C-alpha cells in the first residue's frame, strides 16, 4: 500500500473515511445544501405537524419513503447528513420488527442534503398499492404512528 504523501494531497489534510451513508425518500424538490427540518405535515397517519424527520441507511427503505410520501411531486431520494443525534424509528423497530432491519432512524434535528440518488428502481406498482392499502387500514383502525 502506497504511503500517504503530502504531494498527493495538495490540501495537506489527512483523508477521512466515509463512515455512514444516510438516505431520505420524499417528493420534495431539494438541492445540495438545503436542510430537511421537522415541523411540516407528516406523510402518514393523521398528517399532523411532524415532530421528527426520518432517514435510513438502506436504499430500499428510502425508496419506500419516496413512494409513500404525500403529494404529487416526483419521487426523490437524497443523501443526507444529520446535524444532531438520531435514534431508532420506533415504528420500524421492536414494536413491529425485531431490531431495526430497515436501518430507519428519526431525529428532531435537521438533515443537510449533500446529494441525490438519481438512478434507482422503485417497487412494483402492485406492491406499492398493497402497502398504501395496508397503511390506510391501520389509519382506519385508529392505529397511529409512534412518531406523532
């Protein structure tokens, strides 16, 4: 392995590892440098003002977020950087699934948009429709999110 040499690094700074990638699926039109913040209406349940915002470290969960987001905008997946602490999303952890298989998290702190994933494959239309019907049944039964 070649030794790290100053002449190969004009900034003189040590390289840093890319530790974690987080994604946020939505229909919002954002650009690098924008912030995703709590306080907007939730995409789920009663659509109350959201206390939390969500991110995931799996592309599949971000795709679901984009596909299930409220609105008519284009489904988008952003690479985001949390600006504060994150915690497991209780709707997708031990309450419904052991552990956190979707690697889904929530925060009260903004996420900075650092990029966009532009080449991804959505779920089949029938699978999305079935998921939306399932979520509607939960709402009709009065089963709300733990994230309100």
